[in-house]
């Protein structure tokens, strides 16, 4: 009788014994304490995708990655950014020794054919653009020119919880010149982008990045002022494995409209998606996906020196939406004169110019149902500067910070953090990390009154060298929304970019389970 048979007999006997015990000693009915609350534990792996930063030969792109220090993680792991389609060059074993040049461990010679064997494949793989050394300190990398590829990022172990990566690009001249920023995102299956354009003076691309080993298939739908636009090749777009596809939106339709909503639906696989919106005269920026369609909308962090704000909204269904429009200012909620409400027809995109709605003060737009709640997506295009020195950026409807969120690539000057508490007074802890080149972290706690927006005075790391990360942690259950603005002026042009701060999804709920032999009777 072999070992497998013996194991099977032993297992069957044990099961019979347990079953018999259960039949004779049936457990009591489940009490109120049987179901326990799920434990919040740090995630063990995070994957992000970063679109190709620019097609301009003048582009200079800085990448920054950061993981906040998280309790409960093991003292191991890694985090790196690799060009799409490349393998990691980390080939070392646990002792830290690497195989080099394809040499065999036994005799120190090259592989079988003398050409390097496995070493050739490892040598051919590009080095990571960025590798993080330790949680709590940002890691930086950079690229130049218009040939920089999309990047795929993976963080494991102690680097995974709350891993945040941003690409910040400066373009000195040409279409879309200015400062462009995008937060790298997890792959998903559906995205909404209100605020794109197919007009002649705009060049808008939706970048689809597939991090997986199998192809993804995407459908792209466009919605204008009268509903769905007729598209030619928007369905069944294949994104090959471990690659990125930029799709020029003006090639999908013959209709030229200033305000369009893009819906990206992934019918097979998953992708990361972002829109790069480039204007011939007004600069450009990245447009991140709007928060999921919902009845109430918060668009945080409109710069106080905005010279023009354009609100774009879309209802995905067939039902019209009537929304009350309010601005959360430092002193409370204000209704913009002449724009008290916004009517959005079902399946259509509506846009309205709000002018310099912030009037020199920090502000966030709050959209709420006038009567019944209808799911809506929304974004604003913001202009700063005047005349030929204008620059543009986009802010989509945001999700609340949740447990924690981070914004990276901050400098001693040129960073602004806006906090909004639309439904109740909130306390928020903001931590400035150590700098990428040195310094010590610093923290500050702020109180944000109900219905207000505050541009808070940021804590700056002591002895700061390089860039630093900001981590936002609400100290109560009151929803808090946040956005960070970066500014940089080059040759008199006021470049800027704005990123919202949704929850970093650094923890996951893991339910506790108890042994219950009663299930063996079923």
C-alpha cells in the first residue's frame, strides 16, 4: 500500500470521527458575537500604470514614487517602475548575490553555447527607471524627449500599502506647453472623462495601458451636447499585452465639439486610462478619470488665482439631472450669481463658463441634486494667467480621501494643498515626508469647518533636500476631499497642474473566521 493510499485512509477516518462527534455534539445556534468585524490589514502588492508622458522632444519628465510608513508590514519587499514590455533586472537571490553575464555558478563560465545563456535575456531587460529604497522617503527618476515609454509599476511587501507614483512633465513650447502632471493608477475596466474636446485647436489622446500578459479589448464612446457622437473605429480597440496605446480622439469622429465626455469600457481584460489634452494656445495637462457616477459631486482645489473655470457634466443614463451649484469658499458655501443650478440632459454633455468664480480665494465646487438624485460625472477646466501667457489644467470630480492619501513631487515652493469638508467639520493630519535627498518629516493637524475649503500652510521637512510627499489622514469619519496644485513659471508662462487625492487603498478588509464543524453535516 503506497503513501498516498495511507494518507487517504487516514484522512477519511479523521473526517468520519469529526462527523460523528458533530452529530453527537451539535453546536448551539450562532450567537450575536459569532460574526466578527473584518480586520483592516496592509495590502501586500500594488500595481500601477503610467502613460507615456509626452510626444514632445522638449519634454522633461520627473517620476516620483512614495510609500507612507504603515504599521503591520513585514520588513521586506520591493518597488520599481519598468518600461512597458520589460522584465525586472532584479535577478539576485535572497543573499543579495546576482548572476552576472550568464556565468554558470559551478564553473564560472558562460552558458552552454558561450553566448551568455540566461544572462543575455537578463542583460537585454532595461533597468528600472526608478527603484524605491525605503518607505517614508520618496524615490525619483527622470526622462527627456518624446520617446519615453509608458511604465508599469509593482510594489510588494512593505512598499505596497499606499504606494503613490506621479509623472510631472515640463514642455517649454509648442502645443500643450506648460506643466503636465498625472498620478499613475491601478488598472480597471471602466472610465469616464468629461472635459475632452474634438475641436480643431485641441489634440486629445486617451492613453490605454495594459499591464497584463494577455490582450485587452476596449470600446470608446463619445458624448457631446446632443448625445452620442457617431464614431468610426471606437469599438473593439485591442491593447496588446504589457503595452500602451494612445488613441487620438479626433480620429474617432468627424464631429468637432468643444465639450465632450469619453466613456472607456473594457470588454476583455483591464487597462489604466488617462486623457492627455493639448491646446494650441492654452497649454495642456492630463485629465484623470472622474469619480464613479453619483448624485452629489465634489470638485476640490480650484486655484484661488484661476482666471476662468469651465464646468463640464454628463449623465450616463437617460434621465435628466438638475444640480444645485455651490462654491465651498474659506468662509462657507456660496452660490455663484447666474449659475445657481445646472440642468444636464440624459445621455448628453453640458458645459457652462463660471468665469473667475473663486475671486482670489480657495474654492471647491459642490454639486447636489435639486430634487431626485441622478448619477453624474463631472470635471472642470481651469485657466491661469492672461493673454498669451495662459495655461490650463483639469480637475475631475473626486472621491473622498477615505483613510489616507498621498501626493508626491512637492517642493519647498510651488505646492498648494486644498482641503474641503462639504458635510461636516473635519480634523485632518497632514504629514510632509523626508525629502528625496534628505531631511526629516514634519506633521500638522488642521480643522476644516463644514462647507469650507482651506488652502493649508504646509509643514515642510526640516533640512529638506529634493522633493517630498504629503500624506493626508482624516482623524474622524467626516468626509474630506483634497487636491494638490503644483506651479512652475518658465519664460513668464504660469505652468500648473492639479491632482485630486482619493484613498490610497493601502489596507484591505480581511474577515475573521472561526472553525465551525456544523458545516460537515450539510
